[in-house]
């Protein structure tokens, strides 16, 4: 718990030192400013970016250019009007010992008035940039929704005051894993949203990001499966025979290995084999030497079963009461050696599926990260096993989900067995990205749950392969906000995004939509995991009809808004129609089931007549195409997407009928 304790103690000390200053500062008036943005003499790239973004955004807001000056060019007297990018001599002088910049925890910020000046400072890696972003967002009302959409207010008089922020996030690793935040092309929005994960390819001038060597499931990245031919003892013994996982092997290698040596449920490595240990260590060292930018190396099990059952490995698993025992003992040995050659690198391993249960005795070394995965859990209940709060009333239904409680018990115990806990959490349905996933109420509960249980890094795996899904832009944004501050009130976050990215008029309607879906899921008591093919079992016909009606009203409203105010709302109808894809997918998947039920029970089914379904389908496909959609489940390809969609419409209108039309 060392790192976490330090963070908490420092935060308390910093908060105690902070005092509020009530003077309102006028940054622009009558097309002029008395202020200058000030950078240190040898500003770091991140400070240069912070200064440039501050000056440029203030100009966009007011039309007034703000000069950027070096410290030596300004006098920092009590009446000076400076926007100081720290840490620097000037920021130190202005803070006057009230806040110690050198003691700010990782990614922490200082945003503070000092007389008529403002200090933007914090931890040197990203602090000054994050302080500028916080000021522009919280004090001036700027918003960054996606890489291409933002809101910058306009005024000729910029005023700011009564702010005093000293804050550091408890999560030092924050990743909201959506396609809209990954890669270099989305680096600016990822930085704006203060995420810093491995796939968020943020350049040094925007603060960079955590760099992994091997991201996950690295056993076969280090030891190639074809090495089984020469070194079967490096691989798992399963049922009395050494075995290798068949995937990853070329056809030729596969033909050289007898079928009884291929692990049915995959295979791992023999973690007590001394020769393997030496080779593994040497190769990891070599890779780290070749990639000095990496600060974390993954030494983690393959994404399959097949742990080693040899005498030595089994003995450890028995002593430790879990398959995590042999893993942590192996990883600890690697970490102990790497500490000598690579003291700044942490070694990351998984507590995943067969290794999720913590060991009885061994404790992970201080330079080891244990990455716990919530893959078995239900996500309509939170990880304490309860339902989340209504987004409108805040009320909760009682629940007691045993699977999630078992995860909670493992989480509690891991926090006693590892100083560094990262979590791999899941926030979408990987078997079907394009249907509603009713976890709207629990996303915050779960982030808070992880932080409460000493998590330092959180990877939220969302719809990373699709441009469209169940409100993916909103989810990416909300999750990023929660990763930065898990206590940000949830309903206002929804309201803010819905109003800003769509339109304020649509906010209550969309909230009602999420409430209808959440209520439907909760009222069934279903376990809703991340691999469901469709919504049958929780999304009943009546709720479908109500949702359909709501989305009709939203579409009509969006049409009216875009027509009456094109300057403000061009593109709104496109977004609203794109966000209807999930409910339309429900209609397509469940058309026959809902039709039969409606007929049998004399109920309404709000859907086109069967004869009109080909036209509905064509229009749906056109919308998918416009949204760049070629993926319906994890690992899907454009060809499989075509096949999937052809099957879906084929169930409603068989191909021969379509041809006969
Ligand atoms: Zn073994």
C-alpha cells in the first residue's frame, strides 16, 4: 500500500495548505489584455504546449491575442498580471511556500490565484498541462467532446476567480479504451480528457502516456510456441503430458507436433522450470534494453487455460491455494532480477480467470503490478453486487449478485497481497457491440469500488473496434471523467454530455431511455455479462415499444432543431439516427420473437410490417455505412459483418422471398 498512502498523505497536506482567494480577475476587457502567459527559461515540451494552448484558447474565446513570455522578460511583483506555467522560479515565488510544487503526486495539478496572477502547475510530467485544461473547462466553460467536436465559449470579457485547486488523481494509469481515444490521431482528445493509457498514443509534448513492453498475455510473446519442438519441458504438463497451445503455430509446425501434445484448452508455461526462467529473464531484459521508453513489462499468462500440472508447479498451487501462487512466485523472481538492471520498470501480471483467486501466502513484490480482471462479472449490478442509482432520482433497487460478491472478495484479498493493483474492467458487450448494454447506472459505482480497494491503474475496455455502438462517444467521455475523479457526480456528467454533444432539449428524453433500459434489466434480476448474443431475457416487448417511441420523439425533435437552427445543430440528426442503431439492431434480432409474442398476446409491436422490413433493413445498412460500421463483435471483420447482417435479415425475410419480390 506504500504508493497509495503517500498519495493520500500528500493530498491531505496540500489541501490543508490551500486557502481560497476570492478576488475576481479580469483577463480581457475592451479587446485588450494586461496579462501575459509566462514560461520558464528552459521550458519542458509539456510546458510549451500548456502555454500555447492557454494563449490560443483565450484568444479563441475573446479574440484578444495573449503574449507568451519567458520568465526573464517579466517582473513578478505583487501587481503583476501573469498566467504562469510552472513549475518555475516564478511559480515558486508566487506560491510563496504555501504549496510545494515538488511534492505534488503523479499527475497532480496546482491551479491557484496568487494576487492578480494565476499559477498553472503540478507534477512535472503532465501537471501544468492538466492545470490549464482544468482552468479552461471548469472556470471558462470549454468542453472537448470528441477529437473533432468541442465547445469554446465566446465573450469579450473573460473573468475568473474564486478557484483554488490542488488535486491528484488516485488512479495513476487511466485508460478509457474506445476507438475514439486510441492512437496518435486521437491523442489530443485523450490528453484533454486526462487519460494516459498504453493505447492512447500521446506524444511527449502532450504529456506522453504509459508505455508497456508486451501489453498483456505475453507468455508466448517471449517463448514462441514453436520452441515446444526443442524444449517441451518449458511448457505446461497437462494430464501427464507436456502440451502447447495450438493457436499461434504455423501449419507446418503444427503438423510436426502429435495431436496429444496440443492442449485442448490451450497451454501455458512451466513456471518452475529453471532453464525456462533463465531464458525468459534474458529475453525480457533484451527487449527492455531495446525499448527504453517502456516503464511496464507484462509477464502474464496466455488468454486460455492449460496451467502446468507438473509436480513442482502443483505443489506451489496447493501451498498457495490458487493457480496465482506459481504465477506470483515466478513473476516475483523475474521482478527481483529486473530491479537490478531496470529499476524504473514495473512488472505487470494478470489475475485472470484461473488465477483470479489470490494466493494464501506469497505477496507480490513492490515492483510488481497485479492486474485483476472482472471478466466473469455481471454489469447490470455493480461489483458490490447491488444495483446502481437511477440517473434521475438517485434511488437504488436492492440486489445481491453472488458472482460479483465473489469478485469483491478476491479484490479485497488481493489488496493485501500486492502494493500495485491495476484492474482490467469491461464496459461493453463483446459478443454484440451494437445492442444496448444496460450498465449506465453502475459505471461510477465500479470505478469507485476499484479505487476504494486500492486500485492504482484502471483499464476500461470498451468498444475499441467500432466507431459506433451503444453511445460510445458518451461512454468514452464519462469514463475518462470518472477515471480522473471517481467522485464526480454521475447524473450531471450524463446531462452535460447529452446537452453539449446533442442538445439540451434531448437530455431528459435520452435519460428516460437509459432509465427504461436499466429498469427493464434490473426488474428481471438477470446476470448480464459481456458475452450476450442479444437482449432476449431482459429487454421485454413493452420496454422495446416505449424505447422505440422515445427515440421517434428524439428524432423528430432533432429534425426540428437542425432545421430551425442549422448554425448550432448541423449534424445533430445524423448523430441521433446513429444512436438509434442499437435499438434497431434489437428490432432486427428479435423481430420474429416479438412478432409472435405480440400476436399471441394481442399486444402492439412498434415495428414495420414484415413486407416493409427489406426497406427498413436497407435504410439501417445505409446508416451503418455512414457511421463507418464494419464490426459487430470483438474480432469481427468486414466480411463477417456482412455475413452476420445477411443472416439477421434472412431470419426475417428468407432470401427466396426477397428474390421473389
Ligand atoms: Zn510445471
